[in-house]
C-alpha cells in the first residue's frame, strides 16, 4: 500500500522523539477527564482571538464563521485525545495547517495559539487529576510530545508553502532569463527565412535549383524554430510533482530500455543491494535521469563507457552517471544548467536546465564534475524512504 510523504515524515519524527503505543494509550486515557471541559477551553481560545486584531482580521465571516470554527476546534481537540494517531490523523492535522496558510494567518500566531491550548489542557489536567503523581507526570509528558508533533505538522505546511512561493519566484526569474535567450534562438532562423523569402520574391530569374534550395533552407529553419518553441513550452509547463516512494533501480532499467544508445557504448549499472526506495515524482525524476544519460551518450560519439552507480545515504539516494566522453571545459561547467546555454553546436540548452528544475522540485540536487578529454560525472541526490520504512 502506498503511503503519503506526510505520513512518512510524521512517522520518522515520532520515532525520533520516542513516541510509543504506551504514549498513545496514556493520552487517550485523559479523554474522560478533559472532554467535558473542552468547551471552556474553546471559549478562552476565541475570546483571546477577539482581543488580537491581527488574528481576528483573518476571520471575515463574522459570528457564523466563528461558530463553524468552534465546532472544528472541538473536533481537533477530541481527535487529539482519540488514541488513534495513524495516517488519517496526520492528513486531517495537515489540512488544518494548510488552511491556516490559505487564510494568511501568520505562523507566529499559529504557534502561540497552540501554546495557549497546551497551557489550558495542562491546567485542566492538573485540576482534574486524582490519581498517582508518577502516572500524571508520564501523561503530561506524552501529551506534550503529541502536541509538539502536531506543531511540526503545521510548520511543515507553512514550510511547503514557503518552498512553493520560492519555486514560483525562481520560475519567474527563469522565465525572464529564458525570454532574453529566446530572441537569440529564434532570430537566427527567422533571419534565414526572411533572407530566402526576400530572394525568392525579388530575384528576376530564379533557377529551379535555386528555388528548391531556398525552400529547403526555409523548411530547415522552420523546423529549428519549432524545436526551440516546443522545448521552451515543455520547460514552462512542468507541473508540480506528486511525491511517492518508488524503486529507483526499476526506474533506471526502464530508461535504459527506452534510450537508443549506440552499440559502441558499454553500459554498466551498479546498484547497492537492498537499495531503499526513493521518494519523489517517478516520471519527473525519470526525465531528469534520461536527460543525463542522453547527454552522456551524445558526448561519446566514438564509443566509451557509461557507468551508473546508486548508493544509499542517510537521507537520500545518490546516483552517479559517469561517461568517458569529451568532458566539459571549466568555463562552461558552471553554466551548463542555465536555460538556453549549450556547449553543443546544435543544442538548445534546456535539457540540463530542465533536469535541475525537476530535481529541485523533488527536493533533490544535481552536481557535475568533468575533465576535458576524459569524461564527466553527473551526480543526483533524491530523498529516500527513512530507515525502518524500507519494506
């Protein structure tokens, strides 16, 4: 069964803080003590909001909206004490955090609101508890741990929103960078088309041979322009990724089966035994790997060795793709992932730019090492399933 990235993250964090089934049982045991007093906690919560203009300003639906929010908060508190902290719990918690982001509530106020709810729950627990003091201490510890984990869910929602905004800013900056290069990429074929059209329209006597020659020249330049526009369109409409666990080795095998590498290139794949699953959009990461393999193949026109090596790291899977091709000059190395920058005579310069974009959107990275005349190694890192969840 496929599990969400949010659940994997939550499960990793609760293992880190030492959350156990006993903690869940202890928190659930507090429900009979606290349930009747939850409305009192909700009254205090919204009375405080009414006194804070910056928080109250995001509630634009008046008392009707506040009443709906009170019902939602009661459900949130009851689920906190439910004892069931599986994937549905995380999904619903995550939805609350995402809603706070949507309405524009400053993260600071989200944190202090949770702090106020925590303080109220602790005060009520102190007042209602009539049992063993050590058991109370353990119950308080478990409840605090659970609320801390809830804070991380909400903070992750804010972090994802920040990353999405940053990626949008980068996309707009890239579009501006691309726009500057589009003129150069299209001006050359348009100039050729214009020159040939002018000749055909104005020459007094055009031989059949010359006529065909200029028509073919126009056709070639139209294809060049179309290729540039298609590549730019593909680059611009890259969707946001859908991140799920997947087998990187199977992804590599599928790509190699589809790529038409010359028989003069010897391909070797070296994947570590029991390689954990990667986390990301399999299609997008597959495109990134395919672009790297294609670049490596094109650099070895006379044949050579293509070596793919995958290894697990603590938080990622590292895939290195090495070739024995022409290599990249130092002056070009820092720019080869820029849009519309190419070291190839007939290259558009979007393949590695798209590769970098896709990896960044999947929380991965790309690094390049190269020696002119000897070859290039491109290394990507993509997130992996946390240790303990490899199965």
